[in-house]
């Protein structure tokens, strides 16, 4: 999963995208430039060769072919064709005369050339007699065409002597021009490849220049998120990236100051709560002692005074529990809460918790003997007392407690027999001092019990969840590692 994610990140990284964009731009530019250069050179080479050959052929037709008699013999035509081919820049010549005795022709040149090698469309155009006008003073014109007999490029041109004379055709190979153009195409292809390689190197350099500050910014942001609020970026230059680094430093400085102020206020609040709780313990100890004495004498008191004494005793104990809870919460907030681990038989621990609070008749326990877990027995007792006490107080008996082991986890489920927890209350049941008065009319607690229970679960590496059971009633599920010490050691190694 992780290698696939890393591979996905590599394929979508900014560096790769810069390389691809630079490569595409360079490839488009190089291909466009090479294509235009090739097309221009091709036209220039072919036009130059074509104009030279056709111009020379026209001149030879005027000087030699036109000088033949009206009805030349075959040797005369052959001799003229040889003279024309001999003085030409490498093309073959075919002369054709339509005489009284039929067609007479002569051919000469480097390529075997006959009338069948001339495209019919070209022959028709050459033999097409046109009307002379003010704009057209010649009955016949010169025409040319490029052909590829056998896959080899040739230039074929033809014209006819005005006045019913010879028809001449020239046949020039363009193989040399083709080879020159192929060499040019290879050169342009190599140039395109070099441009693509250069663009990749340029993109790499640009990516390093642009992305290095971005990577430093990302590293700084990660370190800031990990709590290193004093980390700052080195600002160099005056560009947008330097401005971004300067803004980051200002933001980090403001965040560090705000976090420091909040930490100082939080520490002051924790110290105040701890000091207050500590100072309250001494008078509360005295009050508790007096309340216990009064509770023993309540039966001998005046019936008018007895209810007041019972209320004082109850509220004194409640105040004592509140102070103890506040001190426990303060230890969690300050991070000073520590575990004292021991091997515990979970069934015995749950039974002891229930028995110590005289809940045996109201709790149904489903736990096998021999389930041993390594945890803090005192904190487990606090968790169970809060969960079971909360179920008895708000849900009613019987409360069902089930203990099972699921793999490496100890699972303790506590379900009451009440109406359940309203959906709008479920997300807040573990909040400190939260009381759902509408659904908990009998609530007289401080609202800290469940929050302390879940903090004790977290310090073990576990958790508590709240839900409504399928058969009704609230269901609290405690999950703790079977071996808390092993989990803590693993977290420390990580």
C-alpha cells in the first residue's frame, strides 16, 4: 500500500510535471522548427533542380529541336536527342515526331526512357493546342510532373515545337536530391533529440531552483507541525519565494507567541486548580471526619435536624469526591499521570470493584477466570467504578458486565437496563462537566467521572466507546491492550 502511494506521489510530483511540460514544449518547438526547415529546404532543393533542368531543356528544344527540318529522319532525331542529353545537367531526352510514315522517335540519356514512362495526363497536356490571345502568344506550353516509378523519384517535363514540330520530353532522376533531403531529415531528427535532452536538463535545473525552496518550506511546515515552533527559514533574494519564506517566518513567529501565551495561561489554570484542590483537602478532611461522627449519631438526633445532618454528610462526601477528581484531571492535563503495572486476573478485579461498593446484587458478571492482563489495577478500578456506577445511577439494574479477550485486546462491556442515551447526547458523554439533565433527571454527579475513565483508558493505550445496545440500554465498551507494558515499550521505540 505504502509503495503504491509513494509511486503515485512520484508520478504526480511537481518535478515530474515540470520535466514533462518542458519536454513537451521543447518537443513541439523542435518538431515545428524542424518540419518548417525541412519543408522550406525541400521546396528550395526541388525547385532549384527542377528550374535548372526545365530551363535547360527549354533552351535545348529551342536551339536544337526547332532547328530540325519539318520532316526529320529517325537518325536526325536520334542525333539531336543525343546532343541534347549530352549537354544537359543529367537528364534523359525523348523526341517524338508524328510523320507521314508514322511515329518517329529518338531517346538518349543516363536512364532508359520511353513514351510509356510519361504519364498520360502529361502527354495530353503537352499535346493540347491552345488558342493564341493577347495574353497567350504560344499554342503549346511546357508542363512537368513528379513521378515515382519503382519507388524512385523522377521529374518528367515536356513541350512541343510551335508549328507542328517535334514533341520533346525530359526525364531527370531526383535520387540525389532525395538522399540530400533524407540526410537533412536525419540531421533535424538528431537536433530535435538534442533539443529534447537539453530541455530535460534545463527542466531539471529549473525544477531544482524552484522546488528546493518549496521543499525547504514543506520541511519547515512539517517541523512546525511537530512542535518545533522556533524553526525559521533562511530568507535570500527578493523574488516571490523569498517573500513566501518571509511570510512563513512571520506566521511561525506569531504562532509561537500565541502558543506560548496559551501554554502559559493553561499552566496557570492547571496550577490554580491543583493548588485550590490541595488547599481544600485539609478542611475537607476535617469536615469528612465531623460528617462521619454526625452520621453515626443521626439516629439519636432530633427528627427535625436529622435530614439536615444527612444532607451535610452527603454533600461533604460529594465535595470530597469532586476535589479528588479535580486533582486527577489536573495530573492528566499536566502529563504527570503514571501507570503502575501489574499482572491482574480481570475477573477477580471486576468482582473486587463490585464487592467494595456493595453492587453484587445489582450487577450480573460474565467473566471467565484466568483472564490475566498486565495493567494498572488502581486505574482499572477507577474505570470500572465510573462505568458501572454510571450505569446503576442512570440506567438501572441489573447492569451486565461482560469480559472477553479479542486477540491482543481486553474488552469489557458494561450495559445497563435503562432507556439508553439520546443521539444528541452520545457525542458529549465523555466531555468534562457535561450533564444531559433532560435524560438524566437523577444526576447528582460532577460530570467528571466518564471523562476521568476515558483518560485512564487512553493512558493504557486503549479507549472507551458509548452506544445504545441492540436490546435497549446504554452500552459502554472498554478496550485495553492485554499487555499494556508491551504496547508502551513499542510506542517508545517508535
